[in-house]
C-alpha cells in the first residue's frame, strides 16, 4: 500500500513537472557529431534548406542547432547560382549568411559551401541568352570571384563544379558545357583557385557528384577529371560523394571502400556530402527500416574506415523537409528522423549511424 502510494505520488510529480526540454528524446545520445570527432573526422553534419519554413519549427531548429549531433551545415539551396546572382552582377548573400550564422552561433561549426557551377538552379538570365563561349566564361568567372571572396573562409570548402558527368562517365549537358565545352570545367577550378588566393585564406575546393560511391564508368570518369586537374596543376582538394541511395540497391561496404580508394590514391580527401537512403515504395515497414539502417551503416562505416574521408553530411535529417518526395514522386522516408506522430522520432538508421561511428556492430540492422 505504502509503496503504491509513493510510486503514485512520484508519478504525479513527474507528470506535473514539465521536463526541461520538450524535445529530449530527439536530442538524446548517441551524439553523431561527437562520435565522428572521436574517430578523427571533422564532422557529422546536415544540409538545411534555410531560409525557409523550418525556421518556425522549434523542434527542427533545436536539433539542427545541437552541435553534439551536427558539427557542420550545408545550405541545401541558398548558395546556388540562382539565389546568389538572381540578376546579372547583382549578388544576394543574405540566405547563405543565415546558414553560416547558425553554424557559427551554435558551436562554431563548419560550413560546406554548395555550389558554384551546376546544370540546375541557374538564373533565368543565364539560360535565356545566346552566349558566346567567351562571354559565358566571363559570367562564370565573375560569379565565382564574387561569391568565393564574399564568403571567404566562412566556407570550409566549395563544391566548385557539381555533377559534371553522366552515369557512363561522359560530359553531362548544361548551359556551361553546351556553350563552352569541356574547358568550362577546368576554367571553373582555375577561377575558384584565383578567388581563394585573393582571400588569402585556406578554402578547400571540391568536385561533388552522385553514383560515384562505387566502381564503374562514372567513378572512373571522376578519377580522370581529378587527374587532369592535377596535370594542369590546378587546385583540387577533395571529391564529394553525394551518397543518395535507394533502399535495397545501395552499394556494398566493399564497393564503397574500393571507390573511395580510387580517389584517395590521387592524393585528395573525400567526404560523404548528401547522404540519404530513400524508399522506392511507401509506406515502409519494419524490415524496410532495418535494411535502410544497414545501408546507412555501410555508407558511414566506409567513411569511418578511410582516414582521408573527412566527414559525413546527411541531406537534411527529417523526412518532413526531405527533398526526395518533391524530386522523386512516390519515394521518400529517406532521412534519419521521421517516425511517429511528432515526425521527430529517430529511425533505426539514426542508431545505425551511431553504431558505425562508434565502431560497433550494427544493433538495428536486423539480419541484413
Ligand atoms: C536539391 C535540393 O535539396 C532541393 O531543394 C532542390 O529543389 C534541388 O536540389 N544533388 C545536389 C543538391 O548536389 O544540390 C541537390 O539539392 C540534391 C542532389
């Protein structure tokens, strides 16, 4: 009777006193960034589409701003061409600065700046005109010089050219390639290097792409690009492996190690820059979640096990704001948070990442 009374009173007390942090379970250990740093990595980070509606979402912001979980931010859109130079030679830096401010104010965190030259999210004024190669090269140079010198070493690194290749390793079409030819690629790195020199700061220059996380014609193509940059004595510090996978078809750990070594053998760093693993059919079930967890585990472990893999970044952390459903209709559930009514319950994938970072066997991968 007494025991029951005490338990009852305690329970009433616990219920009456609001817990200090309403988001405690979304912010509890394991701490992905702390674990990554303990393994010698610079960060475990996330992309974020700020400025945006996320900023009104307190739970989103409290996770984003927790430097124990995320030690690095990538603006998912704010630094892309159409947002930084919406009209010719008229630069807008406020959106990108918001991401930098969040990174700095909450634990002086790293920012990967993304990106300078890409086929997508280019301003209309670039796409609408018939440029000569010379004139478009000047546009590219002006853009790169301005943006790189403006943000300076608030950027740990820049993705200079993004997604230059087709899956078969040939050049992908874009306004840049179609107008200037392959030289656009090397010019972009030349201009970025010149701009970095103007800052006098240490800012790394990366090439970033997807479907290059496993050996194949595209990975071989990237090796060719890096070799040619090096042959021309241009600055190339790293290759970003985007790591957008689909549940059930992600490359194996061994394949990922093999591809990673193709790049590091050239003397460059690598990073996992846009990790997510989307379901091709929804809704998912618990065995799907276990398989997804295993695919996250293998991707993260293949960075942990390669010294020159400097860090891992998820392409946003909660399904609610994932880019996947907007780009791949009918697909989704790609992120490490997203279960439950709150949307912020962690998936097995979160704990799988924690296990891989800690160097433990996967505790949530089922029989996968
Ligand atoms: C995506 C953004 O997340 C979306 O919001 C946007 O609509 C399209 O671009 N590869 C990249 C990223 O390098 O820049 C892309 O980001 C996802 C694929």
